[in-house]
């Protein structure tokens, strides 16, 4: 991420990161998933296969996606669509199994249902992101109220799609999330973000490894989204940052999803670090306060 500095100087210490994001495999021509007769799915025709087909074996750089849903038909049709699109897929029929698979193996994306009999999806999301803060998770749920969507995004989910859903829309959202994730990782490598890096601006110190902030009263743990938002403000110290830019850089949206996730995140940061740390710039966005 490029650093735009205002009146205050932002300093960084720590090792440099190497590596970049993996290239994304696009949907193969003519590979459209069938979905007729499956509740909650509106899709297209043309794919044949059964649940458990992992697809893309032997394809270098194929992205891995874990589907956690207690409905076998949903898992089957999503799996067939993803296999046809060139992804490697894994399956879990319960929250506990999904959490175990996600922690034991590497997946580029986890598609997570919320309503499951043994362990609800919010609990899975919290435990997974606590252990792997950089894991990309997309919630796919029949729960459609705005409060739940905002809550899941605040917990660290990268996207939220409600059932019934279109397979075409799901595939597009997956491509966008993975492309954004690869871009973010590449930007981090180019900008030198790495484990052990410390960002300092004025009285604020951010520890990238531990996801903590310190304004002179001791370290305060932050969620991944809280940390990313505060880092964005720190890297633009002396400037106001619009909600649109924060949505794009922190949540990965290039449009306003119609929720107040930015405002909620700012309120949580103020409650943890003090109201005076972040200023509201009317008509423009938010700005890190001067020393």
C-alpha cells in the first residue's frame, strides 16, 4: 500500500516482505453450473459432476476454496460450479468440521454458512480469523437482515451474499474477492509490509504483527478491520480519508454496499483509543487527529 504523508511523518521499521499474490484462474468458456431444482440457487446450465469432485487437479496455481454448509445440495452445486471454473474445492457439512479443515489446510477462500446445527457460523468466523487474521471469508446465508450483515463484515468477513442466490453472482463475487486479495498481497509486498513491521506517526504506534495500537498508554488489541482502518488513516496523517476510499482499502469494495460499516468501525476505535484520536471531517470522511 502506498504511503501518502501529510503534515506528520509516518515511519516504518521491520523486515521487508517478499512474494506476491497467486494468479487467478478465470472461468472456462462454456463452463456454467447447473442448478435447477436446488432450493436457494438460481443459476445456468451446462455442468455435470457430483459432490466431492475437487477439480483442477494438476493445474498449477489453482486457487483452493472451502465450502462450509450443512445443506448437501448447496455444497454439491457450488462445488460443481467452482470445479468447472478451475478451482480446487473442499467441503465441510458442519461448523466444527469447517473450522478444523480451514485451520489444518490452506484455502484461499472460505465460503461460510451461518445457520448450522452444531456450531454457528459467527463462532466459526471468530475462531478462524483469530487464528488466521488474513483468511478471506465470504458468508453465504439465508439470514438477510442488515444488522447481521454489518456484524459479519465487522467481525472480518470479506463479503456477504444472501440465499437465495445466483450462481453467476457468486462466481463473480469470488473472482473479485480473490483478485482483490491477490492485489492486496502484492501491494503489501511492494510497500514492504511484513511481520515485525512497526508504523509510527505522532503518538500513535501500530504493530503489524500483533495487530495492536499504542497511543502512549500501553498496547491495545484491535480486530483486523480496526487495525486496517487505523493504518489507512495513519498513512494519510494530515489528510481526510473518504468513506469510499476506506471501503475500498479496508473492505475491498469499489462501491458503497449501503451499510455503515465504516462508521461502526470508527466508533469502536474511538471507544478503545479515545474519541479525540479520529476526527470526523464533515462532507469528506475521517482524519487522524493532530498531536
